[in-house]
C-alpha cells in the first residue's frame, strides 16, 4: 500500500511539473538571472512548489491521523503558499511576509497541535518547562525560523530537495521505531513526492525541463517539515524534544550563522546577501557543495536517531548536539578563510564572487534563493 502510494505521488508530481512549468511564464513565476545575487544564467520556471505542495497536502489529509490537525496544517501551508506565489511573481515587503508567517505559525500551534511546552532536561537540572504562554510563543518562533531557514538553503540545484528528503527519512525512521505508522508513512510519501522535482531541478541549466522550487515551495516545505518534527517531539512522542534539533540542525545553523554575521556588521538580518553556507563551500573550490551539505545533514540526523535509539540522557544528547554544531561552524569558517581569492570579498557582491577564480573542476551552481522574509 505504501509503495503504491509513493508511486502515485511521484507520478502526480511528475505530471504536475510539466503543467506548472508551462503555466509559470503566464503567472509571472520566472526566476530571471538579472538580480546581482543570482548564480544561474537562464530564466527558469518557479514550478516546483506548484507541483509538490498540492500533492503533499493531499497526502497530509489522507495519512495524518487527526483530521482536524491535518486541516490546520493544510490551512497554514496554503496561507504560506499563496503568499509565496505572490512574492515569486512580484516581490513583497519583508514585513508583510513575516506577518503572514506568524499567522501560519499561529494556526499550526493553536489548531494543529504543534506546541512545545517543555524542552526536557537539557543541562541535568530537571525539565525546562515553557508553560502555556511561553510554549506557544517559543513554538511560533521555531516555526517562523524553520520557514525562513528552508527558504534560505534553496540556493544550489538539488540542495533544498535533498536536505528535506534526508530530514523526512530520519523522521520516518524515528516514527517507525515507535510504531507510529501514520506519521512514518506521511514522511516517506512526502519524501517520495520530492524525487521528481529533484530530478528536474538538478538537470542542466540549458535543459528545457529545468525548474526551481520558488519561495512558495521552499517556505511551505519548511512549515511542513517543522510541523512533523515538532509533532514527533510532542504529542506523537516519537522522540525527545532535543532530538528535533539534530533533524533540522543544518538549515537552522546556516540561518543563525548568516543572521549573526549580518548583525555583527550592522546589516539587517533580512538583507539578502551571498554568504550562505553553499556560497562559502562553492567559492572555496568545493565542487560537491550539495553532497557535502546533504552528507552533513544525514550525519547529524543519524547521530540524533542513534542517540534516541540508545535512550541517551537528554543532557548527553544536547551536549552532543552542541559539539556537532561547534565542529560544523569551525569547518565552515575554515573553508571560508582557506581561499584567499574569496575570503575578503564582500558577501553582498555576488558579481565579484562570480569573477573570482574557481577551479576548472568546479561547476557553478545554477540556482540562488530568491528571497523570503530572510534571504
């Protein structure tokens, strides 16, 4: 049954991608390389979200065990999705996008049952309780952060889709171990629905069938993933809250790293620049940027899954997570400083970055995040 559903989901997305790519120009959903931050050179349809998100929402309605919570998720994703489509065709003010994201988070928290009320015993001094007021606020912040984090990693072909598949696969494993077939099945099917998109997204930039996800799709995926991750750590009780950090570590790390860098330089955290992790790795001669980031996502998620399976103490898990983040931060910083041709280039100047010498074996990424409330 699950295999047949996966095949149907993949075929539905595959078929919708053709229709969406054809309709995208008429809807103004084209990512043109005119913006100085863009890394691709050919106008490309923003058709991924149009094909993937409707299919995943049908899967949510069919597979999630609580119909009310499924409808809440669908409503929140629809709100984000419509806002993203408008933003893809005509850029919206960051303040408006941020307000819509907060509204979507409120729907998921209040009606979707995704509410973090305690963080567990992270430092060995007892459970950290957030309470009925602090819990929803904290959860809302986490949801908005994830929405933007997933939008921000959509900067290199195949990256967003592959990272999302890895996270969903890890979540599916955790749900499955704890006997939650409904959520495990949903995660597997949502991951399967992304495969046809990934195939078309990583195709040669000159190919007519190439598509990008667009803000509508990337932000909606962020909301879907964070909903599943939070449910697993709360009402579905598939794992401890600290394990959720391992699942979304890479997207959140990249967002926090970029935000802190901008704030240190007196720049608005919402000011779009070319200093994301995929920029750093590519411009220091890393031809396998996507593989490196996806592998890092898989390793951290696998570590969290293993710790959960071993029943490790929450404080031990949290210490391991902080160690993994520290190691990742040091490696990214080393990669940035190791290339003298790019280390001193202003992160806002993608044109200058493109002009720096890149090893002949490196293929320049063809996609670049088109901006959200944060980019």
